[in-house]
């Protein structure tokens, strides 16, 4: 729809015009009709289940997100994969949008159909500012994806050292030692990848070095 295109392209003026037109459309009958029309307009979905605010958040259009938030767009709508607007912003590294949505108290414990949490993609891609915001606001640290990997583990597989530091500082030993479906821990992944700095960080936080994966390997052998 036009509002989806405006949100995805960052067309603030068009977006504001459409919402104002919605108000005028509803004003001929009642404020209740106005509210219902705007709600339908803002929360309508495209073929992938995306609402305008989800497209704006994922594309990094902060001003468009602010406009839609101001008009009370639904921030918890899920797309066909189970993702929300804050997940879209987080996976693309849009820290300002993530911060805005967190301030609006969006849910951070949402899991997609692939068991991806709001932390997995920014941890994988090394968006440390986003990871910091999410961790500070109690995003789930121990959620495993379909491969059994936590955000710390995907960061370790990528060798994202600053991200590893941020996550490990908030984790107890139980979380540090979570194993994926191959029996691999974050420490084993870092050791296999030759990431000495990452190994040092996790050892400082007392990650276990004697856990054995499904291939008989530990972080030391």
C-alpha cells in the first residue's frame, strides 16, 4: 500500500499526509471512526506480514518511526516469521530506533519461528551499541536458536570480541557454558577459531574449559 511504501522509503511528508488524511476521513462522523481508521491504516500488513512501522524500523527511518509511534502504531505486531519492529531495527543495527522502541516498553522476549531472539542478529553482526541497549534492558541472554546457539555463541562464531565482552559481563557460568546441538560452547567455538582474545574474556568470567562437544573436543584440545 502507499503507507507501506512511504514508511519503507522514509517519506516523512507523505506518511504525515496519509495519517492526516485518515483523520479528516474519520472526522465526518466521529472521533471513534477516526481512531479506527488510523489504526487500520497504520497496522495494515503487506504480503510478508509487515506493518508500516516494521518497514520503517528495519530501514532505519527514525523520523518515520517517531511519527508512527506518535500516532500509536502497534509495536508488538509480528510478521509471518514471528519478528517485530524492534527485531527489525536490531538486526540492521539501528541503535537510535531500538532505543526509542525500548523506551516505549516493547517486549524483548519475543522469539521468531526460527527461535531467533532480538539479540541474535545484532550479536552475529557485531552491532555492539544495539547489543548494549538490549542487554541493559534485560533482553534474554540464554535463548537458543534452532542450532542451539545463544547470542554469545553466534558472536563467538563470528569472532565479535566487543560483543562477547558485553554479553559475557552479564552472564553467569550456567549461561556461558550452554552447548549447541553439536555440544559446542562459546569457549570451544572461540578456541577452534583461534580467537585468543575471546578465549581470554570467557576464561576471566569462569567459562568451563573441560566441557566435551559431540566430537570429543574441549576448548583445550
